[in-house]
């Protein structure tokens, strides 16, 4: 490894006999040209991970061991932690920032896929597809239409967006075609940004009170954990539908179950849960008015391959002494020895 950069990833849970250069060929497209190598480290504990990653120049992670403050303090020369997802809750970002380590993610690789999935869950929940399918197969064919007689048409309904990031904006673009009026709450996005997208900015309380459908998209942190709880569900219409393709722990699951059982909201479409996979006796699994998919909103033929390529490119930029394109903790950038990102090195342009 002399003279090369060491990029550590967690040893995968499923054994794979293929050489590292084949298993990580997509990440290595950007790493090999700069002399970086990928090394797998067994991570059954923080101590074992630190032992193998202590001299790493970079880490790549996704859903493996939590990159905790203890691990971060055990890294001697790590420049960057590349996260192969939008969410970065598997990394202690505050500790990384304090240690002068850049954390990157892939915020825009599968935006369209997740927005498609959110609309799918919204439409399926609105039209009670789970119950309609059950009726069609168990002999209750003629009961479906009377049930839907009590479901309002989508045109003119209000869609509320909790957070107004990339995915929420993509959902808004799709929802307009169905005739929704769209409102959004996000304290970190300006009203001009929302109104420029044809979306009405509202307070959190107004969002809950007015939304016929509420699609939630916040990142997971201490501010957003269980932000949808008992009081929030009580504030919603009893005809409202909740859709979650963001982070499961943003919803207090016990409060959601209670709200559905007591008729405080009408239905839910969930791609994420507080605990994954759910326990077999989780009440949400057996409710006719709840549709659940297995945290698969981003999954397409493109998603995994492009996510891995993007993660490799982000780590490569930082290891070359340049700002990454997607920095989760931008306050660290003025304190590290990295140059502001340029599409081409300063000494040559695209036509040179």
C-alpha cells in the first residue's frame, strides 16, 4: 500500500469470492486513476473496525456499522467519509466535522425513482388498492365500488409536503398533473423557492390541518426524529393519508398505529418503518388501509450502479485535494486542506 491511498469499506455480510477489484469495480473507476485502493475491514465491533481502518485515507459506508464518534476519533488521517445514500444517519456527522473530516452523500442520484414511488404509494392508498385487491380475490367483487364512493377524487385535493428537498420537489412536479394544490413546510427553504415551484409555503401546524395527503421527506436527525407523533396525527384530518418514503424514525410508529386504529387518519403508504424489517406481529402489516413496501423506493436498474460510481467520484475528489460535489457538513470545508471544486483543473479547460 506504500504510496497509495487506502479507502476502507466494511466487509460485506454475504461472502463473495470475487477479487476486490471486481466487486468494487464501479467505485474504482474514479479511485484507481488516483492510486487509491479499496480494503475491506471486518466490522463486528467498533474496536475491530478501528484496528483495520486506523490508517485509512477515506471510508465508504452505507448501511454497515455505525461510524460513531469513537471510530472517528480512532482514524489517524481520514480525509473523507463517502456515504452511498441520501441519508447520513449512519455517520456521526458532528464528530466528523469536529475531526476535520468531510462527509459526502449522493443526494440526487435516485430522486426521480423515490418521487415515483411516493406517488405510487399516494395513489394506491387513495384508491385503497390493498383492500380492492383483497376484495377481488376473496369473492367480494361487488363491494369495491360502494367503498370507493366515499373516497374523494384527487383533483382539487391538497397535498402537503413535509420538507422541500430534491425528492419533495420532484413529487410536487408529478402531483400537479393530478390536479393537487400543493403546500409545503420546510424552515430551511425560502418562501421564494417554494412559490417559484408553484407551491404554497405554510407553517407546520397549517400543513397538518390542511393536508388531505401528507408526504414526508425530512432527513433523520435529532430535530426530525419522531416529529410525526400523537399530537401531530390528532391535528390532521380524519380523512388524511400519510405517505413516507423518507426515514422511518421520523414517524412515531406507535402513534401512527394508534391514529390509524382510532380513525384519526384514514390510511398510510409506507416505504420505511421505525424498525426494519418489522416484527411479524407489527399491526401495520395486517391493516387493510396500510400499504408497505420494503424500503425499496430508490430501486431501479440505474440506482445501485450510479450510486456506487458517484460515491467513488466524491471520495476521489477529496483525496485529490478538491471539494466534493455533495458535502453534508460544508462548515468543515474552510478548515480542511481542500480547494474549491472546479469542473476542470485550473490549468486546463474542456477545449485544451
